C-alpha cells in the first residue's frame, strides 16, 4: 500500500540538494527566508531563489506549517481531554469519600454549621474544573484566530502544471 503524497514530499524532478535545502527551509518555521537560508547553508541566494520558484517552496512550506499546526492542535486537545478526565476522576473520588462520610453520619451528628463546610469542600472542585475547561477553550479559540492564514494544498500534478506555466511565461 503506497503512502499518501504530501505537498512537502520531494517532487519527482526535484534534485536531492534542492530537496535538502527545502527541508531546511521548512524547518526554519514561519519566519523563514531565503536570505537566512543562504547564510545557514552557505549557498548563493539566487540558486535558492531559483529552486524556491521552480519547486514552489513557499506554497509547500505553508502546507507543511498548516500540517504542523493541525498536529499541535490535536495534541493540545488530547491533553485537555486527559486533564479533564483526571480532574473528573479526582473530584469523583473526593465526592465518594465525602459521600461515604456523610452516609456514616447519623442525623444527630450533623450540625447545621457543618453543612456549608461540606458543600464548600465539594463545589470549588467542580467549579474549577468547568472554569479551567472554559478558559482553555477560549485560549484555543484566540490562538486559532492569531494563527489563521490561507494555505492552498496543491496536488503534485497541479504543482507541475504551475511550474510548466511559469516556464512558458518565462517566469522561471
């Protein structure tokens, strides 16, 4: 079974040196630039510019950035869910202990002044758990808004077509 092609994979006509440079370019993150890459790799910037144009580095790197952001978001969501489960389990255990203690109390042992103390011990856990989840959701939503950018995922055939079109128009 063949793996699914990703736009940041090596193109058929992309040489190993150009692809190695592209991988390094992708690794530079969103603040990447060909000038910085030229310094890092000790390569001529015009060569890197040619490779970048010929092999659609900007579009492919943007697709890779989007992929990484999606992976990070999934990991954050999984961490939130795991934290929520642990908090809920801890609260449930605590409530069980309190519930057993209350079951063992005889009505004459419960003072009216003790009831608020019992409630005050349980309610904050539930409130904090809910508030924490709401806060995380809000932060995630704000982060999504900050990191929103348009990325076009392009199939290999479309990349080849665009390269050929650029060559025909003498843009390459």
